């Protein structure tokens, strides 16, 4: 994940084996005791999963790179999206993939998602998010799996 020092905000265990409802209960593990109501850049990754990309293998399992002015709120939105599809847009999509795609569900029936962060001043969020997504695109030939937009798509890289 770039050359910077990232911290783990939490890990999320998703166990879909006995899930027959549209709501998935997720278990939050490896979470520090301090809630961070601060601005940050974050990466969400599938643990121990390699994501094949056009220009190479992403051994970090990167799903999305984003920015937030409040890390705790964004994390809670992500959990809400995973559980009920009523939160973070990329987590909402993951919820539906688990619910509607049997091949996706079977492949990732028991998996951990890591939520990494790097505290970043609000004034630098746009630039740092763009830098991280562009770094990823240059390395792997395409944006992370669930990122829907490329910052400054037609600008200078």
C-alpha cells in the first residue's frame, strides 16, 4: 500500500455460512480502544486474498481507497453497508455481491476485511486520495475493484 506507514483501524470478520437473511452480522476484531473522529485516507482490503489486476497481482486484496473527514463515522457507514446495504456505497455493493452472487459468496464465505488508515489533514485529503489511487493505477493498470471514479482522470499524473 504505497510507501507510507498505514495503521489498522479494525478488522471485520464476515461469516456467511449460516446466513439466510438479507442482513449479515459482522464481527469487528483487532480494533483499538480509541475512536478516531479525525480526517484520514483509508484503504479497505480483503485479508489473505490476491486480486488479479491487468498489470499484476494485488497481494493486499485492495477493494477501495477513499478519504473521510471523520474516520469513525466512515467506518460505521462501512459496517452498516456490509450488514444492511444502508451505508458506505462500496460496502453496500459488497453486501449485494454477498447476497446476490453465489460465486462471490462461495469464494469469500469466511473472510476478513482490513480497514487501514493514515491520518491526514482535511486540507490534504483530496490530494492524498488522488495520489494513492494514481499510485495504485500506475502499479496495477486499473483502479481498485470498488473505486468508481479516478480523481483528476484527464489531468497530469
